[in-house]
């Protein structure tokens, strides 16, 4: 009887240990929460795919109403040349709009562009000229670029908007 208890005890212990190891080795893919720039990039794609006749200013205004934006946004048209967030003049687009915070200490800047030339070359230009430290006090953490046909979304932003 005592021998039987020891055997059962050993078997239960072995079972518990194996269950513990199996649960520890499970690699569940938990998706990371999307960053503000990624969320806006996804919204950009939805907006321009649903309504291809919107101007870049209208697309940027739609993006500015996203609840992820925890600051007072400014949406303005832009022209080729100097643009905040870049180390050199940006050209190669026909129409552009900026979405940015009114307060300059938030490391966020985004643009919606419409091109008539080679969109891939334009995107490469944006990547090469982007300056994560354009903002004197702070620095952006990531760059997100999305495009749909001749529309291009560009953003440099923090990984979250924990504004306090």
C-alpha cells in the first residue's frame, strides 16, 4: 500500500512537471499593440481604397480625427521644398498635406502625398531624407510609409502617445 502511494506520487509529480514544461514551451503569437503611426497607416489605406477621389488634404483631415491622436492636430497643405522632418528639400509630389501637433515638443509628423511620377522612387527619397531628430527637444522612434497607387502616407512618430 505504501509502495503504491509512492508510485502514484511519483507519477503525479512527473505529470505535473511535464504539463508545466509543455505550457512554458507554447509559443503563442501575441500581436504587439500597433503604434500610432501604424494605426494611422492602416487607416490611410482604408480611406484611399474606399474613396480614390479624395484630395490629400481630405485624407489628412480624416486621419486627424482618429482617437489615437492625443494632441491638438494641425492639417495644412504643403508644397515641394523644405518640409519639417527632412534633412533636405522634398520634391517629386504633385500635392501634399501635413498632419502634425500644434505643440512642437511631440515627436510626430505625418504627410499625405499624391505623386504622378515613380512612387517607389519617391518613397525611397522620403526614407533617405527623413531625420528622426528634426524636432529639437525630442526624437521619433519609428518611420511608417504606406502607399496605395499614387497616394503616399509618411509618418515619423513615437511608439506611443503617453502625454502627461
